[in-house]
């Protein structure tokens, strides 16, 4: 999953992008506020603390949902992370792992069940899983049924892929359906159960997940290929075999040109789902649900724009800067904000397409479809752009300097007061 965590951006980053400062400050304050709002019952306290540990900013977006839906989404998220932890743990023998994955949807009803695996925060989640079960048992029946159904289908899908490689692009779509498309289906059911939304089609809900998951698989190439013990890879052979003989050859400098062409092919494949994602989001009514759905989608197209034609994907971590994430969280309120963001990131991507790339025509045609949808919405005027200007905005820089001076002054005055000077 995409992650954004940690403290406010460094001073250097803020001087380079001064208008990141205010959204970062707002996000930091919202995170502080959320930390104070953790419920007092021990099982709910565990679940919300765990959610914040796994992804601070995502926890914030979940926390702005209405109480009942928020509790259901929090539990759904933790159940899926637990299932993921079992799937990812390469030290569990297949004959032990498969039955756990297949029966996970029953274990969530049993607070006496637990299975120790994973590392760090995920080990805590697994060891203390009884808190998640106890909280699950307090959810409304329709929420429980949706979570149970998706956990059952996802567990079976993960079990199927334990011994199966991702060969074709159909396998790739099928694997992404199990691990993220089904999340989309489950969330659509939870939104509907909360009473504010129509039930979205399975097809569009699936596309929401595929767009996010494919972006993560592209971005995480190096992290996954270098993992010890070796983790499984999800780039489909049907795509990478056009460029190299072995998937790991993409990371070697002598293959840079082929590697970037393969990367661009993968990005072009992911772009297929952007249109459906826009259609899904345009049907949402509740502002909090809308924000919860739209932020990850904008982060995904932003990440694709960053990764496209970028050899750094094979050298280190390519991630949207924290200030840009904070801006997305701050600015995403309505469908016109989403059209604006998709438009900006698609333009950015288009400007990076080299006409000699083997898939250039396909990439450009997919981008033009997205750009046309955004233009046809008729809402692109009067908005702040995400496209970075080459020169920082020095008006904002002045505001930042002023804030820092005021901060120092404030700290100085309150120190003097506490010493009664
Ligand atoms: C498809 O799933 C959806 C969704 O469908 C309708 C609506 C909203 C969110 C998700 C989805 C999700 O979002 C995260 C994700 C990626 C892959 C799977 N998931 C997922 C798992 C479980 C749930 C929801 Cl309940 C995206 C994610 O992990 N983020 C969002 C962006 C955040 C980090 C975490 C921003 C950042 O970088 O800090």
C-alpha cells in the first residue's frame, strides 16, 4: 500500500516548495487532533492505534467518515492487513498457509483465534488479533457480512496464487482483483450499507482497486525484487519478456533503455483503469466517502506520472513528496478537484512521452481519453495547479519565513513567561 508517514518536511524541502508549508502544517495538526481522539475501550483503542501506525495519513482520511462506517472501514482495513501479513510471510510453509488463508473469514468471528507471524507492527496486529475480532463482533450485521464475504474470496484468491506465477496480463488482472479489486467491491457494499450511497457496479468497484494496486506494483519493483528472503513478483511475464530475459535484469544499468520501455508499458497498462475510476467517483454523494475514495486515486495518478520514463524506479524509492501528498489531502473536496488533478498529472505524464517509445501511440491515446473526460466536465477553470513551476513562489517563501520568525518569537516569549521574567 502507498505510504506517507513521518514528521513535517525538512526546511530544505519547504524552501524548495514553500507552498507545501501550509498543507503540511494543517496535516500535522489534524494528525495531532486524531491522536487525541482514540476511543477509550481497549479493543477500539487498539484498532485505531494500529490503523495510525500502519498509515498515518490514510488513518486521517478514514477518521473523517461517519462513526458507524468509520468503525467498519477500520476493521475491514485491519482484517485485510492481517490476511496480507499471512500471505507475505515467506517463513510459513504452504501447507500451513493455505488453510489459514481459506478459513480467515471464519477466524474473524472467534476472539480466541490467533496466529503469530509477520514482523514489527504487523506482528503486534497478529498477536493481538483478538481486539480486531472483538471490535468486528460489535459491527452491524450488514457490515459484518460484507467483510466476511470479501475476506473469504480474497483468502481463496491469495491461496490460488501462492503456487502460481503471474504470467499473462489476464493473470495480472486476476491477482489484482483478489488483493485490491475485491477491496473496492467490499467498500462499495459498506458505503451502501451506511445508507448514503447507491450500490456501485462490481466492474467499476474492481477498477478502483486495480488502478491503486497496479500503481503500487510498478512503484515497488526494486523493494520487492531486493527483498530477503525473496518475495514474489507481480510484473506479468507477458509484458517484461518483450524487453528482458529475466525480470531482475531490469535493475541492471546496462539494461536501462529496455527497463524504462518496460516500465512505460506497465504504466500504460495501469492507465486503462483511470476512466472507470473517474466514473465511479462521479457517482458518490457523501463528501466524506468521496474524499476517502478520491485521495488514493489522485495519489495513484500522481505516482504514475512520477514513475513514467523514470529510471530511478530501478535504482531507489520513487514517491510523491510529502508536501504534495499534504496538498492532495487538503485540496480534494469535489469532483472538479479530481478532474483538475487527473488533468494536471496526465499533462505531466504526456510531456514525458518520447515518440520513440514502442508504446508511445497507445500511451498518448489513453492519456488523451482521460484529458478529454476532464475537459468535458467543464470544471477545469479557476483552480490551483499541481504542476510545479520551475521557480519557487517567493510570496509563499516570505510567508514561511514570517511563520518561522513568529514561531521563534512565540517560543521565546512563552519560555520567558514560564520563568516569570
Ligand atoms: C480499492 O480500494 C479503495 C477504495 O475503493 C472504493 C476506496 C478508498 C480506498 C481504497 C484503498 C484501500 O486504498 C488504499 C489501497 C491500495 C491498495 C489497496 N488499498 C486499500 C486497502 C484497504 C482499504 C482501502 Cl479499506 C490506498 C492506501 O493504502 N493509501 C491511500 C493513500 C495514502 C496511503 C495509504 C496516502 C499516503 O501516501 O500517505
